[in-house]
C-alpha cells in the first residue's frame, strides 16, 4: 500500500540522518505516531505527513505525486498554476491575471476532496490574502485573513513567540505575507520583527542543511530589504553576511546574488562606495549568468538610486 511505502521511506530518511524517533518527534508529532507511520500501520493526515517530512528536511512534492489519483492530479495542476501566477511581479499583474487567480481559488473551494483537510482550508485563505494584495485591499483586512489562516496551526498567535513555534512551510508563507503588509503600510519595525522571528525560528528548528538552505537565505534577503528601507544599514549589512555564509555552507546559491545585492546597497548607504561598486558589478554579472533579466533591470535602477550613476 502507498502509506506502507511512505513509512519505509520516512524511516530510511531518518536513519540516513542518524536521528532517533525521539529526536524527530515534536509537539505536533509524537513518537508513537512516528513509529506507526514507519511500520505502515497508521494512515496519517496530509498535515502530519508534511510535518514529518519537513522535520526530515525532505520536501516531497514529487514523491507524493506518484500516489495521486486523477482528482488529486487536477488539484495539483491548479496549485502549480496558482503558484506561477502569484509569482508574477505585483506591478505586472493585470486584471485578467487577478481574475484567473480568483477563478482557480474558487475551483479549489468547490473541491470537496481538497477542502476537507484543515491544511488546505488554511491554504485557501493564504491564496485569497495573496490575491487581495494584488487588488490593493487594505492591509488590516489582509492581516485579519492571515491571522485566521494561522489559527489552523497556532492558538493565540503572538509575533514575539515566533522563534519558539514549530512552523510548516505554509505557516512561513503566511508570516512572510503578513510582514509584507506591514512593509506596504510603512510599518517597517513590525515587518522586521516578523522576519527576525522567522530567522531565529529557522536557526532553532532546522534539523538539517537542506531545510536551512531552502528557506533561510530567502528570509535573510527579505529581512535585509526591510532593514534597508528602515535606514538600519549596519544591521542589514550584518544579516547579509550571515545570509551569504549560509548560502555557501548549504550550497544553496539561488538567493546568493540577491543577498549580495542587498549587501552592496547597504555598503553604498554607509558611504563605502568603492566596495559597493565592486559588489554591484559582481551581482550584475551573476544575474546575467542566471538570466534573471527582470532582476537586472531592478538592480540597475537601485544602483542609480544609491550611487547616482550607472555601472
């Protein structure tokens, strides 16, 4: 059966990492549940599976695909399309794109199979909040939506408690979007507080290098961006150095040029112009290498803003 194979796979991952069931367990996933999953005698919910594999540092989208029936495959197709549409830069989202996102979300809501899981109900709210940002809906309304989404995972959520929570990938997305609503309003301290909490949370709860490499650099990049907007240049520079080291340590280089760009900006704002110019040029070369042309245009605009000239 599918879940028997999942259990064997989970056990192999755990043993491969050299950790015990006790070390793998959390308040959301006790030892008895882990043991039952590994032996194939317990059919876990999708949420428990996600928690289990996240704690193992394995993001098993493709692995789960092999167990999908036609209905589930259709749902996954909708989710992938939504992900692509939502990744389009906000400034480039036309009314037809926003309407298409709404239509796809409605398809998910009308799927009894999808909506029966609490995690998926949470995702529906997250998707609606993300599209609400595209519609320029008031930030406080968006935050109410996001707080409602967090209730599926966290009772009595408090920003100052973020470092201690065990967060799923979806929880992190919710918090990151919440931070962006504060940034949009100019409440940069609140945005920074959330991203600092996420940074510490990842430092405290990642159980392997793969998980750290997947999320940590992006969190650092976003945190540095908010710090720069809040004129906290020294703090931004310090966090960029931490992020660049993490990219190297985890061999996760996708966000390296973006963090390096934030560092170059911090150096420029601090008056260290020669260092800033050198690093900006390296970043532009890296972005060209990775064919990140939209990012290059934004980078050149920022360089003109910071240095007052083109490079």
